[in-house]
C-alpha cells in the first residue's frame, strides 16, 4: 500500500508540474505575433528550471526533460509556430535547462535542489547562481539562434539578443521567485505556521502595496511620464524591510503588470517602436529591479544571520560565564586570577575568605600578602606562584605558609598556570593560582609519620635480633666427614638452606620497612629548606657517591646551588645513584654523569647512566609504588619504592621528575631529570 500511495503521489506531482509548464508554454506562444515569431516572454524557462531541480533521481530527470521537449514541440506546432522555430525552442530549451541545473548544483551546492535546504540568502550564492543562469541562457540563445538560422526560418527582431533577454527574464522572474517560494513552503510545513511577513510588519506591508499600486499606476498606466525610477525606490523599501521571498514576490508581481502594460502600449517603454524592442527594454528594466531587490535582500539576510549568530554566541558566552561563576564559587579551593601587575583580576568565594583572614586582610595586589616558605622565611614577590607561572607556564603543587590575622599559620598547597590570550600570539596574559588549605592534612601526615617511625622501630627490633641469631646459627654449622655440613647436634644439610632463606627474607623485610618509612617521611614529614650545594668535589652528590662506594663511577659536573631539605634530597640522590649502579648489564662498569642548569628560579638536574634502560611504555609507571620495570629478572632485586620516594621528594619541592632514554652517543642507559628550587 505504501508503494502504491507513493506512486500516486509522484504521478500527481508530475501532472501538476506538466500542467503548469504547458500553461506557461501556451502563454509564451500567445505573445507571438505570427508563425515565425518565438514569443515575447518565456516564463516556461523558469518553471523548467524548478521542475528539473525538484527531481531527485536520474529516472525522474530524464522523464522531466522528455516531457518538456515533447510539450514544447507539440504545443508550439499546435499554436502555429514554424517548424524551424519549433525545433529551436525544443533543442535550445533542452540544453539550456540541463546546463543550468548542472551548473547550479556544482556552483551552489547548498541550495534546494542541489543537495541543500535553503534558497538565495547569501550574496555569494546570488552571484554564482546568476552566473550559472547567464551562462546557460547564453548557450541556449546561441543554440536557438543557430537552429533558426540553419532552418532559414523568417524570425523578426534581433534573434540572439531577444532570445537571451526573454529567457533570462523568465528564469529570474519565475525561477528565482519560485525557488524562494519552494523554501518558504518547506519551512512553513516544518514549523506548522504559514507566515509570509511578521505580524508586526503587516501594516507596513499594506502601506507598501498601496504605494506600489499608486507608483506603478503613475509610471506604467500613463504615457510619456519619465518616472521609471519610482519602482526602484519601492524595491529598495521592500528589500530592506521584508523577507527576501516577500520582496522578490512583490517585484515579480508588479513587474509582470508593468510588462503587460508596456505590451499594451502604455508607460515609458510603450512607445519605443517595435513590440520586440518594447519587450526587450521592459524585461531588462525588470531584471535590473529584481536583481537589485535580491542583492539588497540577501545582504539584509546575511546581516540578520550574522546578528543572530552574534546574539546566540553572546547568550552562549553569558551562559558559560554564569556556569563558570557557579563552578568557581562552589569550589572549596581558592581560585585567583592575577595579571602581570600582580592585580587580582578574579577570585572565588573560597579565595576571598582565605585572603581576608590574612594579616593584611583582603588586598587587590598579590604583592601585598605575606607568604612564607615552610622554613619560615618570607617568599619574595617575584617568587610568588603567579609570578613564576607567568615566567615558566606551569608551577606544580607545592606547600607555602600564609600568616593569619589571629597569629596562626595555614599551610597551603599551591598550583599555578599561565593563561594565554589568542590575540597575544600565545603570550601569557595572566596567571591562575589555586590554593588548597592542607594544614590539617599535613598535621595528620606528621602524626602518621611519627607513628610509622615508632612502628618501624618496633618492627626492626625483632628483625634485627632474628638477623643476628641467623648469622650466629649459620656460623655454628661445621662440615661433616662426607663433605656436607651439620650443626653441633648433627642437623642435616637442609638446615643451612632453610637458615639462608630465612636470612634473605629477613633482609628484604628490613629493606621494605626502611623504604616504607622513607616514603612516609618524604610524603608527610616537615621540611626544613636550606641552601645546599649539589655539584663539585664537596657537593652532596659526590658525598652520596662516596658513601655508596661509587666515587669512581659517578662524574659530577657544575650544578647551581639549591634551596632544599637536605635529608630528603640526600635520599633522592642516593636512590637514583643506587638504581644506576644496580641496573647495569653483566660485565659492564657502571657510569653516572650528573649535571645541572638554572631555569628561572629553578635548577634542573639530570642524571644519565649506562644501564640496561627502562622500556618506553613504563617510563611513567616506574614512579608508582611497588612498580618495578624489570621485575621478571630475578638478578635485579628491590622493593619498587625507590623511584616513588624520589617523585614524592621532588613534588614536595614543587618540581617534577621524568625518565627518558639516554641522549645520542649512548648505546644504552637512562636519563632522570628533576627540578628543585634555586637558592
């Protein structure tokens, strides 16, 4: 049933198109003076364009073109047209319509009938569409004039120019206005409302129609009055005040009346001599007016569209700003945006409350606040997180102390990021600083650290006793007469193996407890930053290498002094050097090169070794707790906490640590890079 219904609908639409086309062909033939005339108007050219553009399948297009050709030929012959004129109408109309639709679909793919859903609402579409019509009607005129000439048909007037003008006018008056009507019908159906002009413009529309009747009557119902400019003024009025379809429909309707009046011998063009000349001049006048209206209307539509987009964009921006305000105001962390002058550009409620409780109260400048390092020394204004972010781009989380008006101090975890503006070439325009009060967390961590130290001490004591007694027991085993080993009471050889395994497990437990304690201390212990020298013969790195018995394997270059907690950084360096010495291939002499450079108020330290390296996919995971890159190789033992402790120590100093392959020139190895605050 659906197929039958669809077939009937298509047949009905075809019948309507054919009837309208046939009617316009007869209308055109009715203006022909005799059998040798091709007619003074060609409205069927515009309808042919719409009919072919409405076809969505190749089969429909072929049937459409065939129906047009047959209808033109039959009706022209029936109306008495000469055979040469009939042939010219059929051939030129076929080629002109097909070429016009092909060019429109290629040059204006966004319009109805070409894959889009709109009509003429952009100046670019109007220009490209007009060019397609000009080319296609020009080709049709050349073909039509050529066929007429080839058949020696006696035709009156300038065949090529007349043919081109009447087809051009027919396409624009019927085709352009019909295309706009097509769009209006589709939109009205989708909206469920049929509105030609807004209700608020109806009184103005009535006034426009009244003035148009008076003006066109004065110009085209009189003779000899040079008032042809008046309709142009009215066209400008309609194009700038009403929708494009309404303005084009107004110009087309009154233009058709003007053409009828001219052909009746009235108006400024009614006494120009031959009727062909009158029709040619009048249609040129109507084309000028219609194109002017379309150009103004499309410009108006584009401005309206841009204004609508701007309004929508402003509303969307305002909505996003409101959402951002709501989000920032609901944050428990303090958020502050600070410009290059140190002025607080934006703050949320948490930040305002926190800053208002400081010793200075709430101030507009970040430089007015007293901020301390964890060791109690005051942080200079040029080292504030916002100033660092403007220089460095990003400042990792680190702890600072804010003095309050009641004499207490709050520990803040601070991060900062530079904000860049698109019109500044990517340069930072401000810095966003986020504060989080971690005083209670740090106190809790300190208590946990103290608890961990006590637990570690209590656990280490029995392990130490076990370690000692196992050493004694192993030392008391003596060889038997057959080359085995027995104890004083004649224990079998398996006793030694059991004791050795117990001793290994005890040592591993001691290492694990030590590393867990170090991790807890690094994460929650109170820091006491002081100036420290890392490089040189007397530096911390050389000292740690000597304690590890690896002075010959560690080459230390110049490193700028840093401001750090010495105990934590000592552990950091010890872990990295220890890993470099441990993870080397058999029969390879370990080699570690340590260097450092200053970057702003930070010092970047790099340690490059010649070890077995770290797989690329694990260079981030190795900093996680208990993760070991070479866990499958039993020759490399460890707890998996060393690098996690390193990352914790670096982060406590406001820096980051990364792992990458050794630079070019090294067949193997790894480079660990981390940054610390400069002294």
